[in-house]
């Protein structure tokens, strides 16, 4: 089968599916992306495209996002036209809706089915915007959020089928969208993301490696930002360290902003929170590790006695499910998308996003009495294996959805 993947940040949510198809062989795979640093690889072509247009500074706020996405879509379509001239015609197209890249692909290949990844419908209430009173929504948030959904509205007409990774994310979309969207996670490699009691993480400041015998707790986000509860974590941190004098915090993530309003301070939200709580911290036991290689991230979670995952109601992070797969004991924010994955007291512990003392209390109890919570990690892993495992649960469903859109002779053999 000829398959075209489209995602501005290769491979995005298609990491596992794309890798599996490459390993099978027999398919012509092409990936369109804006990413510049993609290595050459056997069994696939990665084709980079440029956005055709970027909105200028001061562009009208209600049309700015559409203008940017339309530029992405037209740039992607132009790259698709070049592919078409080389003789490549996909049997199916899989791509992310959010950046507008799919918008004009039916103009290139009118008869090729498209499955669009519908990650999030921009909500002015019930989602990330306006959830935290510390970061209130602007007076025109309802208008700007609805205007951003122009991309979703255009693409629900473009695609033949939609896909959302969780039920909560699907339910953010209007009811008439949901009739066209199937729900299945991208998939977690539970065969690779496993507990490892022998894991070791070298910490230069200590001059030795830490292991499961050390009192390690962890926090991870792509970037240190309020959307992922970094401010709540930092406000909980002094309480945890005061109560547990041997505990160490290992913190993974960058200092930029992926979601929500950017910090106006030099050094971002990390610098803001360091100024707020820094005088109350024992900095010898706080380790900001930055962004780390994937293998190192796994080891850090594997040595953790308690992993903290915080988020506002928003897209569920892969890192939560990956940590569960590795058998981590997790304290997470009690919000709807997290409750879809974690049941309090069974597969993890939930705490009020707005109460750092409550978050700290949960973590302190886990650090102090790990035996009491020893069932949570194994239960979390079992749940992820049952619900989110890539090979046995998610892949077969994705292949069934793809096969339903193509002729029988083109269909991919189910594993």
C-alpha cells in the first residue's frame, strides 16, 4: 500500500504506526513534514515542505490562526503536487488536522481517503482556557477560541474519517463531528516500557548513581508551564522536601512554553517559580535535568518512587501512560482527561490541581510508606497493557480503520 503521512513535526503521533509499517516492508511510505533535522531512513521517504505563508505581526487576532494554517496547508499541497508529478499516488493519507496541513489535499488527490487526527477542539469553557483563575481568559476568549476552530470545521469536511486518541479529547468536539471520529490511542509500547528494578541514573552533583533504593520523586513536562501544572508542582516542592529530608526531585523538561500564554519573564515560568519558592528549597536536592534522551527518561521514571503528573483539562500526555507502563506510582491532577486513565486508589492517586499542599501530602505519603501503595504501579501497568498497548490493542484497530477505506487487494494484513 502507498501511504502518505502528514505531520509538521515528524513523526508526531504516528511514531509507532510509522515504525511498524516500515518494519513490515512491502509498503511505499512517504512522510510530509516541516521538520528539518530528519535523518534518511530505509523503507520510507521523508519529504520536507515549507509553509507558503506566515501571518505578519499585528494580524487580526480572529483570523491569524486560520491564516497560518492556510499557509501550512497550501505549502503542504504544493509539496503533494510535486509528489504527484513523480508518480506517487497514496492509497490513503494519515495526517494531523491541527496545523492545517490536510486542508487542501483533496484538491491534489480528490479520490484518496484521508484519516485526520482530531486532537483538540478549542474550548472557551471546560478546557484549558480559563480553568486556572491565576491565568484568566481574556475578555474575547470565546471569540478567539471559536475562530481557531475554523481549521477543525474545514477539515471535518476534508477528511473521510477522523481519529481522536482519548474519549475526553473526542468529546471536546461538537456532536456532529463525533459521528465521523473513532477513538483509539496512538499506542504505548508496553513491551519496551517496562519496570526495571536495576535501573540507575547518574547524578553529577552527587558523584554517584541513584537507584530504586534512593528516595526519588519525579516530574516531567515538555516545558515548564502552567498548562502542565508546573507552578502547582513548584509550590508543592518545599512541603515535600521539608517532610522528607532524604528525598530528591528529578525534574525533566525545557524552559519554553508549548501551550498557553508565554511567561513575560526572562527564563520563563521556571525562573518565575524559582523566585517565588526558591528561598524555601534545599537546592542540593533539586535536580533540573532539562530535556533528556528517551532512554535516560525511561531510567529516571524507573528509579522514581513517586512520579508527579499535573495538567489542566487538556490533551493527555504520552508521558503519563508511558510512566504507568513502567509501573510508576503516580500522583496526578484530578481532572477529566486524567481520570480517563487513572482511577484513584487503584491505578494511581489523584489530587486537586489547585492545592499544592494536597499534592505534596499525597507524594509525602507515597515516599514515606511505599509498601502501602505498592499495588498502584503494577495495576497501572496492567491497565495500560489492557487499554493502550500498541501491538495488541491500538494497532489492530488503526489497521481496521485504514483497511475499511481502501480496496480489498490493498489492505494491510492484521497482526
